[in-house]
């Protein structure tokens, strides 16, 4: 993965995890954005506290970098309960999960990230644990194997997934509260950046925050990462003040354009328009044209291009919209996909 791709990737790297620990809000009141989810979650937690019981299990879905892990930590904080963190890929066997469940304290919050990637044996054990707070430990093998029931303390499971469609229905149905995390609006990201700049000691006026926010692909993690890179630029090549012009110059240097597209995004659009006349073109052919693996184009670049209305998936292949032609400063042909939209002439 190239440096510019790392910069606008919504996945967290080791450096992000260290910085995010300092920037994470600690309570629902400090959490910015996701207003509907915050309100719903607040009611769930307050109701549980009034009853003196563990709240329903919580499932959060949405793209990486939108705050699922942060909300899991906030849930534990609001409940005044310990938090245990693991991930779906780490639970390869039922015994791995049983070892965690059997040591949970009453009321503890268990957070499983990427829960859709759990192994099937662990997943099936989780069904019983979520419903009856019990696990069956199998002793022995073959015909002589016996299942020993083990009571576990009531707990709250918080699951996070970037691909809710991969969750099996029996698991999804056992969550009492499901929340979908949406991408952030520019004004919400400006508030995220204002808070982060205060914590990092960065001089960030409103116009500089707006410039970074609108290039952040609707994702707080990316916004905070771009802020740190712009901070480096401001400290090395200026006086540390991040104005709109300075933010634009820094992000242009890092190949993040005004709409948040990076080098790979623009390469995909350029190939689609200049080599294939706007499409339709197959994924494999498009990937060869930009020198990348098909999976990289499909998973890394394409979702954002589709969300921005620059590329459309059709049964015949990928097609560039009128917005794609205009974004690259080219005149769309009369029969271009999306030309009928009133704002397609830009």
C-alpha cells in the first residue's frame, strides 16, 4: 500500500491507535456526530442503569474509522463497567471464546471487533452465552464426549462489523440494539478537528478546519490523520498556523484533492474515461489498466468513487458518470451515464 493510500485509508495503523487513544471522547456528551445513534444509545444505557441490570447486547455496523470502537469504550464508561476487547479473527476456536467468557465479571462489557469474522464454533457458543449466560464445555472426543454447562456472569456484548450482511441471522437477532454508523458531514468533521486540534496543541482556524474536513471522505479517522500531516507541513514550511491556503497546499502535496480523491482514485477515473470512453468496462480490465490488483480497485478505491457519484456499477461493468468527467475537467459526452441529472453540467 503506497504512502498516499495509507494517508486516506480508513483502516487504523499502529500510529493511529496510539494517537486515537489520546483523542477519543470519553463520554456520550463528548462524542461528536451520529446524533440519532447517540440518542438511542443513551436511552438504552440509562434504562439499564435505572433497572440495575446489564443492557441489551449492542451491534454497531458501518465503515472503518467512524467511531465504533470509541462508542464501545463509551458504553463501558457510561455503565461504570470494565471493558474487555478482542476481535473476530482472534477467536479461532470455541475454547478461545470460552476462556474469555468464563472470566468476565458481572456487568462487564465485552467488545468484539469485526465480529463477522469469528470462527463458526466460537460463533455457535456465543449464541447460548448471549441468551442464557451459559456456555457448554465439551470434554472428551467422539461418542464419549460430554458437555458440561458452565454458568457465566451477566455481561453486555458490543459487536462491531464493517460488513453487516455477512453476519448470520441467528447472531444478528440476538442483539437487542442495532446501530448503523453513517459517514460524517463536513460541519461535523470540522467540530471533530476543532476538538483534536485543541488536544494536540495545533493552531487551526475555522477555514483551515473546513479545508481538511471536506477532503476527509466523511471519516473522522482520516480527518485526524490529515490534520497531523498538515500540522507537519505547517510547522516545517510555515509558522504553524493552519490557514485554508496552507491546508490546501499541504494536502495537494500529499495528493489528496479537493474532494478527497487520492492518486489511485484519480488513476481509476482517468483510465475509465481516457482508455475506455467512460465504460462500461470489467473490473479486471480496469485493474490492469491502472496496474493494481482487482481486489484493490474493488475494495479500496471503488466504494468511495461510487458513494461520490463518480462511478456506477452496472450489469455490463463499471461506468463513469457525468460527475467523473467534470471532476477531471473533461466535457461529458451527451449520452454519458447520469447526464439527465439537472446538476450534471456542474
